[in-house]
C-alpha cells in the first residue's frame, strides 16, 4: 500500500495554523499590556490629585476634613463621574474613526465633546452652588454642610477643566498614544503637592486653597497634553485645528454620551449609596468608617481593571473601525482571560494583607479586626469586578452603551441594592451584608455583559462601525 502524501501535509498545515493562532494571541496580549500599563499608572496618578488635597485639609482640623470629604464625595457623584462617563463616548467615536483611517474626525469629535461637556459643567456648577442647602435638607450637620458648600464652590473651576482633561486623554488613548498620558499625570501629581502647600499654607487659603489646587493641577495636566497634541508629529493627521464642524450634530453626540454617562454613574452611585446606608446600621460610626476604607481600597485597586477596560475599548473600536471583526473578537477573548487572571491575582493579594491593611488607616483594634473580616469579601468581589470592567470596555468599543446602561440599572438597582438592604437589615449582617448585596449586583452585571459579548455578531458590529464613521464624515466629504 502506497502511503498517502496528504496526511503529513494536512498535519503540517494544522500545525502551522496552530502556531499562527498562538502568535496572534501573543501579539494581542502585548498590544493590550502596552496600552493598559501606562493607562493604569495615569489613572492612579490622576486620582491621587484629589486624595492629596484631602490629606492637606486633614491637617487643618476635624471639621475641615469632614467637610472636604463630604464635598469631594458629592462632587464625584454629581459632577466628575458624569463628565468621565460622557467623555467615554469618545472611546467609541474616536476609536472607530481611527481604525477606519478617518483621522480628521478625531479632532472634530474631541472638540464636539469639549463643547457638550462644558455646557453640562455649567448645569452642574449651578447645582454645586446649592450644595450646603442640599446637604442640610438630607439631614447633614449644619457646620459640615456649610463647610462642604464652601469647599465645593472653590472646587467648581476644577469641574470645567476636568472635562477638558478627559477629552484630551480619550483623544490620545484611542490612537494608542498612552505614554504622554502617564507622564503628564506623573508631573501633575508631583506638582500638586507643591501647589497645595503654597495655597493652603503659604497664601493662607486653608481648605479653599486645597480645592482650588485641583483646578490648577487639572489645568496643568490638560495643558501638557494639549501642547503635545499641537506639536507632536503623531497627531498631525488627527488634530488639524479648530473646526466649525464641531458644532454640528451635537444632539447626535449626546445620544451616545448620555448612555455612556449613565453606564458609568449607575455603577458609581450604587457604591456611594452603600456609605449612606451604613449610617442607618447599629454603630454607624464603625460601619461607615470601615465601609469607606473598603471603598477607598477598592477604588485604588480598581485602577488596574480600569486600565485593562480602557485598553480593550481601544483595541475593539480600532479593529471594528478598520473592518476586522475577527481581530476584535480575538482581542475580546484575550482580555477576558487577562481580566480573570488579574481579578484572581488581586483578590488573593487583598486576602493575604487582610490582617495588616487596617493599620494603614487606624490604630483602633475594633476597626482593624472588622477590616480583616471585610477584605476577603472585597477580594472575592474583585474577581467579578475585574471581569465586568473589561467586558464594559468591550461594550464601549462596540458603541453599545445604551445596552450597558440598562445592564447596570438592572444589576445594581433591581438586584444589588435590594439584596444589600435584605442582607444588612433583614438578616442583620451589617456592613458585610451591604457588601454581599453589591457582590450579587456585580455577579449579575458580569453575567449579563458576558452574555452580550458571547452573542455579539462581530461582522454586524464592524458594519455598524463603518456606517457610524462614514455618516459622520459625509458632510466634510461633500464639501471637498
């Protein structure tokens, strides 16, 4: 019997195909880590700015610290989170336009976002002007309410600059330009310490100076990025100067920006709600303190999956815009594995430091022991939180923010918050019960986003991306 020559050829082709797939996966991992690393560092350094301001205020007295803390929380819920969410619509628009090589659209989208975010900031600033009265209406201590109202008025300039900064960051991120974002954030964080010291102590502005320092530092960061965009040859095709095209289709931009904001805010608000609910528990001072520490810890560690989420939104939007649906699908599968691995890794670290972490915040034995009991729950929640964060990045890359907003609304307000109330007040689990409820919400959110991702028709999404990009570029093309 003559041996068939097709068998080794088939085996060889299968082996080569396997090697090709493996090399594509390795390349994709490198691309995502290249994006995620600087973005994680940049997000951490950006968050440090407000943290440093509160630290300086903490040395001015208990009333100043409590007022600044409540004002910062109120500002995050009503302003900064909403602006960050609206700016995330650029993940879709700029990312897909860059992938489709419609480079001129990136500058137009950025200008359009700046216009809309500035208008929104005006509305938010009016609300902030009544912060003291609002806090009094919800039963806050009069001295703290008035102090928070004063602090947030001086924080208002930072609101307008923050939106500008977010637009510049997204503009560069979607072009895979991330090192300048990290470096400008590092320079700003270092500079912020000096600015705070000058305004708080040297010029004697106290907590008002700490609030004003945020605006100066955000402006510094945004200015560095703006100069880079203007002079760098890497942005010569995407930034072609101010254009009147930016004033067109503002409502079209809003149709994507508002769901983007809701997607971010609905999740953010649910965690802030935990702190308010902790005040209704027995021994509210202990419960609120421990829960705040857990939230601060979670927010710090969350910058890692946030960077991964930003990286995958860029990869997916670029590939869909370029008409490469299978590459977007591969990027999604890779990031799901990365999200699971990092989530488990971070969860284990949080559990391992549970007996020591409390001493970073308090010397009281009761607080330290309570934190050691809470951190394993926090570590477990991070597995789900990490996965949902990268899956949310996939949703933004596809432009499915409206579906993402419905997912977050259902997960947190139909499941998470009711479950938290049930565990905390009906089963009397206290602060641990509140966190159990949020884990339920995280689990539902992750499973819904996973279902959406697995059922995604990537060819259809690539077609939608093409339609979105070229419908935006049509008016400009018609004039040429």
